[in-house]
C-alpha cells in the first residue's frame, strides 16, 4: 500500500515487474529482485536516489552504510500479519506447520532488533507508520509521511490509494 501511495504522490518506484498481481495482492507488488542480493551487489543503490524501493525488514541491515536513507517502516498488528501470511500459503497450496505463537514470538523479536538498529544507525532516518492507523486516520498519517520526506507530494492522490476492501486480515 505505501509503495503505491508514494508512486501516486509523484515518487518513482524502483521495480522489476517480475511478480505480478494475484489474489493475495490484487493491486500488484512493488518488488525489485536485486534487493535480495544487496549484500553481494548493491550497485543499483546509487541509481535509486530520489526514488522509492521496497526493502523487507530482514534486509534493511544490508543497506550499504556509505549512502543515507529515509525509511518508512510499516508496522502492522502481528496477528494480522500472520493471518495474511497463512492465507497466502493456503492460496499457494504450501504447508506451514509453525505455530502462531512461535511465529509471533520470532517475528516480534526480529522487528524489535531491526527497529533498534534503525534508531542507532547514522545512515538511516526512519518514520514508523502504523498500517492500522493508515486505514483509520489516513489524513494524519499521510501528513506525517509528507513532512518526513520533506518534498512536494500529491496528498490527495495518496489518500485515494487506501482501499478498505484490501484490509482483509483484521484482528478480531
């Protein structure tokens, strides 16, 4: 959602178009496969200045420290994240025998570690944005993003991207 919002706001995304929209993400993915190999080859990073790149939390610590980054870190209720992941696995007919409690604990520890790393990293400026609040109080959250990025953005276009029908794995 955030990648699509930033694109609508006027910031070019870095994507490769390899992963297409599906039932789990009908509006499409904003993936760039080179991100996964960043530790070995980050030659694409300087070419991405001024653009937006999706980097999953597990790879943030691989960002080269000779560049500076503005990271919008999307937070979402962990139970909702796990429900979404399980639904994707079912849709792909893949099995997952890991318990929710185990996954939640592991993921919570990971997020805590990454957030702590970002707070002390001199080359990373971070804004934490709640996915849940973006759904319920989008105007305020969009203003926070615009202030953080300190650039002219089309805020109305960003707001139009939020699609409540895609918020399917809600905490009950």
